[in-house]
């Protein structure tokens, strides 16, 4: 076999990528700092002559106020001293206003400095040289009461920064380093009544040299490499005693789910020069707790509340948190207050969930997740943030809703670990998350041989450990987080692993720690139980059914059939007319919107298969039409194969991560939906495959199988399979009745399609129908197959695909007669400023020809897609006389004040648009 080893596999990807402070280190322990003195800042009012927003900071104990934004400027254009720049009243004229979380380039884009970076090759025209020098970030905040202690809570600096407050340096770039470290700076002695200034001199980022974030080969990287501050800078206020590291560990009885135990932990720190006695009290869910703690000057103590000392922390009939589709997502609150002599000094608050996660290795060495004692097939997508790391809570919420609409239960975050709100949303919606460090840059530079990423220096080890400690403390109480992957393509060595595990243990990390997303081992954790065998580029649908390479066995941490051609609407938004012409005409052309990678820079594999299987495109519209069918069948087969094999007794499938879920920019590959949230074949292929109760065809054995991912068994079902020639002539029809399908991912084989059917040659259609005991259709699935099979050359498998030596012949689909489809649509208003458009489609043809993959697109008055939108079903196939009613739910505001319409199109259905009249409620 010619499968190349893992080091080569990612090497091909990697070639294309390019004073004193105390950190929130292990367990979130915060230490006071000494300050380097500088020029005394003047007292006074608001800063003069600059766009710096002013943040008003309250004095209440426990207040944590994020800076409202900054003014930025290149250090090449600033000749003043850091003391001057960080002094209130500094005239920051000509500086650029940016938000509280912003890379340099994101701020410049918001200011209109460059044309749309998502269109054509505009991104590469932005001069990268502008970002090879440090940039200043300058923000003002006001304080009225200086009797309180004041701290700066700093994280999300890419790549490092010197920090100044009111003219004095309080931290150096050697300490404020790494995108994920978190630091607390005690600036009490510098803060004055009135306006105060904090300034960051942010260093350029190079993910090959810094423990930050890189884009690998997902997309064209931004020329600033995301340098900036991408998480909130908080101004914390409090009294003499600080309350830090508050969290809850939970222990659930997974046999009965009838009881749970809570343990509450925190650290209290005396920042005064006097001995004090602090009282820590509050509630953890329904349980009230309190304890007094004597503290010497500048002493820190751990405080623990256990069920042994506080029986109320034993909960009967707890509200258990479940992944979406398995149950509800209740959350509890932890609220603590530290008081001194009856006066509140500090507070802590956050939410937590009660759930149990285990992920042992099965008999085959694959990682098998169990949540609250129930086995779960991980059906995931690789998550990508915006390429400029711009945080948009509504957009993130839309994408998580799409995740659930697709029938997925998990997202994997390889690096780019999102802000707190992301995990709050995941908790609320029941989307599981698999965060971890990324490959192909500095994070794995010490262990990845000759791949991109510099070897570690002694200074990198504490940055990595502090990063792990900070992320562990931030993520541990989120029930949506079910693991941390401390390696991606490579597992850490003994020293790095120990540092990570020590940090995780100190943080009371509650879920499985995975040494790598690939089939690697680390000295203490052992085998990963995952595989990273590809593919990453086009393979035929039957590839997924083989229990080898990337096929449906074990846990595949990143894999897909590669390219995804968006809808025509999106293509026209992202590519110039000449680029669109090249897109459908030249498979070998370099595609800027695919990848910077030499391996993934063109669409040759995908286009050759498209031509070989469906026939040469006649134009852009035909190319997109054929690509939609190809993506539908490829994605559907991937998820169906893993679902079918989940309950196998031998070498079962346990998890699959589609690479990827989405893209952070306008892309031609690795996505189930595009940057604008439009949906095509890939989206609806996944949505179909992941139906809770689903009938499907097996490409390997021709068996018709029903898979049930719901908890309860399904009984009294009837499965029917019918085979048709492209003109609609039925050549085979058979049913199986009385089917019972176990729950929790169980399956039942209904029947098997014959290897040969008289009168069927070349392309043909297979219609599967599943009905319940009352005769109601509960699942329908339509396949287009060929008597000539795709032939895989397994012996010449490469790290990113398996060659296909001959293609299935689906060209007969082009001979299908046009199928007339009527459409009527009405719209009603819904809750929370939403609307629902209901569409009824009917194949009105008088002959036999079905309408294949009819698509309904909601559009506004200008004919542009209304996005995001969630359809009950879409891309449906209808035989003459059949009809279906679909619903689309969306935000009314996204219509832009126009009336909605529905654009109908399909493989052999003419495109037309019908109005969706508003109906009174």
C-alpha cells in the first residue's frame, strides 16, 4: 500500500501556512504585582483629540467592566513615548477607532480602509508590510471611587504586548504573550479619580513562531495574521479580599440519574497589609453555603464546600443537562460573595450544568463517548470563526442553530477557541464542543518533525502551560465541553504533556483529555482512540462504507470529500465574472477561494469526477447544478455510513467530524454552508442523512437500513424500495412490514436491493419510503445510482484521498424530461419578530418523470436570498401527483422591508419565482 505516513500527510498542508505581571495560571490563582514607575499621569477629564471611547467603571465589589473599545495606530506612525501615549488626554488624532475585541485589520476594514476582502482577490491586495511592526491600542476608563482596588484582567492578546497605565509600564511583552494566556494586573496604586488610560503595544503575530492562532490551509490568511486584542479587557473592582477561581464540580449517579453531588471551590486572597477574616457565602443551585476564612496579609487560601460538610450539596432528582435531541439543557447558577466585617469585598457568578461524560476506548481502540451513561455517536463539523476574528453573537447563534438543523450534535474547535459567549450559547442549545490546540504551527513545533512551526524555546513552556490553565478554568463548568484535545496531528511529548495535565488537574478538569485528534499516543494518556486518515478531497459515495482509511469505523476527527461549490447567489457575491468563467471551464486553474495550499489549490479531483460521472458542464449554471447533486450524495453517504455502522458489534463507528462545518470566508471547499449562511447540496445531504428516524441505502451491500437515533425504539414501521429508470419507469418495488428499530442509534435491515434488475442500465433512481403504523410517511430518501460503479484504487491511497480509476455513469440523468412543479406560498408572522413561509410543491406532470431535488429558496423583493433561514425540508424529489409542504422560518427584518417570494428550481425543473403572500394571523 502506498499510504504515506502521517508526518508527510500534514507536511503537505503545513508548507502553505505561515514589568511585571502575574498570570491567571494553574487554578486561576491571581497574584498581586509590583509596578514599574513612569511619568506621573495628570488628573483630568476625558481624553482630548482622539476617537478613544471612554468606559465608565463602577465601584461595586465584583464589578468586571469590559473596555468599550480602543483607538489604534501603527507604531511606525507614533513617535511619542509609551508614557505619553498612555497618559490621559493624549491627542490620538488620526488614530482608528476599533471595538473591544478587534484585530488590527478588522478595525481597518470597519473604517472602510479596504474594499470587500471577501470578493475576488481583494484580500491579497492589502499590504502585509503594514502589519510587521507593533500597533498601539489605547483605551480610556473613568473611576469615581479610588478606595476600591482596581485590576486589569487581560487575555486574547495576539501575539504579545507591553502594557501601560497612566504613563507607567505594568507588564512586558515577555509576560503578556500567547493568545490564550490570562493575566491580572493590580493597578490600584496608579488609578486616579476621573479618566485613566491603558495602552497596549501589540506585537506582530506569526503563528509559526508564537503560541497564538493560525489558519493552516482552511482559507487565505489575513495579512495581519490576526494581530490585536480579541477578547475583552476587563477592569475589575473590589475590596481588600479578592474572590477568584470559583467553580463547581459535579458527580452524577449515571445508573439512575436520581442524585448528584456538588463540590464548590474557590480561592480567596487578601490584598491588604492587614490580617482579615473573610466570609465566603452564597448558593450553588438550590444549596446555600457559607464559611469563614482567616487570612494573613497578602495570603491566599483555597476554600472548598463538599457534600460531607454541607449535605445540601447532595441533590435529589437533579435537573440533568443533555445534548440536543437527548433531553433538555437546564443550567444551575453559582453565586458567591466574599465579605469582610459584613461588607461585601468581591463576588463571583456563573452557570454550570450537571452531566457526566466518559470516553473510554472500545475493544477496537476507538474512542466511544457516553453522556449521562448513554452511548452517543459524535456527529460533528469543524468550526471556523470569522477570518478576522470578529465576534458577532447573532451570527454565531445562527450557525449553532444550523448545526442542530443539520442533525449534528458536536462542533470541533481546532484552535480558535471562541469567547465565553460561544460556550454559553452551546450550553443553551445543547451543542457539544471539542476544543483543542491546533496543528501545523508553533503549538506542535516541538513534536511535528519537519513540519511548519518552530521548535520551542524555554520561554514557550510556561506560556503553553498558562494557556492550558486559563482555558481549563474558563471552560470547565460548561456542560457543552466534553473533552480537550491537547494535540491535533501530533501528541505532545512527556514534558509538554505533563505541563498540560498538571494545569488541567489543578483546574479540576472534569471530562476526558485526548492526546491527539490523530492516531497518536502520549506517554501518560496513551492512545488517542481517534484517527485522522482523511480524505480531504473528492472520493465517491461508496468510499465511506469500507472499514478502512477514512471509512465508517472508529472516530474520524476530520474528514470529507473536500470541495463545496456554493450556490449561484453566493458565487456571484464572491467571484468576478472572469473568475466564474474559469471556475466551470478549467479544472486545473488555481482557485484563490479554495486554499493557499499546493495540494488544495485547485478543483481538479472534484471537477474530473464531476465530468466523468455527470458529463461536461455546458455553462456556470449547469456546473453549479451538477456540483449540487455531487455534494448532496457525497455528504449524505459520509454521515449515513457512520450512522449505520455505529451499532455494529465489530469495529463500530463512534464519531465523525465533517471537515468542515463552515468557513470563515468565501470558500470553495470544506463547508456544509457558506459564509453568507446559504444552503445547497452539502447542507441538505447532511440534513437528510441525520434525520432522527431515517431510511437509507447501503452502497456496499445494497441493503436498505433504518437507523433510529431517538431514545425510544420505533415499532410498526414499513419500508418500501422502488427502482426507476430516469424517465420514471418503475422496474422494481418491494416492501417490508412490521419493522422494529432499537433506539440510541440502533438499526434494522429491512430488505436488500437485487444486484441486477431487468431493464435497468446506466443511471437509475432509487426511492426509499418509511411509513409508520398509520401509513404516514416518516422518512423519504431518493438516490441516483449507476449500474457502472465507481472503482477505488485503494492500494494507491494518499493522505488526502483515494484515487478513483473509473467513474459511475450518471450522465443518463441529463436525459430526464422537464418535470413541471407547481408552487403556492403563504407567509405568517411569528414570535420574536420572525416569520414563517409555507410552501406547497406538487409535481403536476401527466407522465412518469419525477422532479429530482427540487430546491426552494426564500428571496426578497430584489431576488436575493433571505438568510439565515431554516427549512423543515428541502431539495425534495417528487413523482407525478406527489406533493409536499415545506416551511421556512426566518427573521422578518432580513426581508429588508420587502415582501417574501420563493424561487423554485431543480435538476429537471424550470426556475420560477412565486410570491409568498402574507396571511393574517
